[in-house]
């Protein structure tokens, strides 16, 4: 079945450090890929998405590129801020999976001032 | 953009009572909605797929008699937790897909249920 694997956290960084959160997926068909962010006590916010190979999603300084050859969708940000502290979920929707959203386990990010 | 409204955002109920959670697509029609559950510090797990006008499809291990799902219109799905117990305390989130556009889900704000 379809699945998403992302690096375990927590990830602790100093402000202005470079962030990478790895995400790989397994899916049949042509999935769409997403990154969501969840702040403490809140719901999910869509951070960025990519719907086909080589697409790059970007938002608020975050980027991720849909790599079909490596089945990856790694999240990056060049300079993190304290306000980026949250849990990040990689996810996919596949036409072969009933269009349900499959989530990774989530990666908690702590950014220190 | 597409907005999904979930109500209530927080609810506390006594053991043995039932709680209804609503999920509404405010500016689009949704033939399919999904219900997820999230335990503290864990990921979101799909509970069931709700299709307008038909019975919900439950994931393995989810009790359909305990978690009643109704999708009576193209803009509303409800989840009723029946005879709630403390172990049902969790964060419940719904999502909806635009009719004819299944490649992106729009999520509600979530409902934090506490059963005392």
C-alpha cells in the first residue's frame, strides 16, 4: 500500500540555521505530495504541495521538490526562525489509494533563539 | 480558497454520552470527506471515508457502531462518538475534496474531544 516515511525528530536548530526534513514515499500511480505544519494545539495548515515529478512547491521560505527517481519530497528552509517551531507532516494523495491523505509520522522542530 | 469548517473546536463530555462533530465545506461541494484521529504527539490516522448519500467506509480496527458517520449532503458530514469513554479522548480532524478534484484535501480546524 501507499506510505510515507519521514525522519524522526525532534530536530533542534538555532535560529538562522538551515533546515532539512527528509521524506520518502511509496505509492503506485502518480501521487500528489504535500507538507503540512501543525502548531501546538492547532489543526493542520497546508505549507506547500507538488502534483507531478520535478515540481517544486514553495511557501514562506520553505521548499520541496518532487523527485520521482528517488521517491522523495524533502523539506528545506535556508534560515529558520523561532516561529517555525512546530510539527511538520509529509503526506500524499494517490489516485490508487482512494484519494485519502496518507501522512508520515511527523517531525517536531524546535528552533532556539 | 476552499474552506472547511469543523464544529465544535473543543468539547468536554461525560462518559457514556454521545458527541456529534460537524464538518462543513463552506464554499464548495464535497462528494467525499474523510475523518482522521490524532493522539497526542502522533500522526493522523484515517478512521473512515464518508461519501455523500452512501454508507461510510471504515478503516480496519475502527468500530463503525461507535463512530457513526453521516454524509447527508454535499456540504456536511457528521461524526458521532457514541457512548464515549475516556480512551476516545483525542483530536478529530475532517477533510474534504472538491467535487471532481481529488488531488488536494482541505482540512477542518479539528475538534479536541475530552471525555471525563
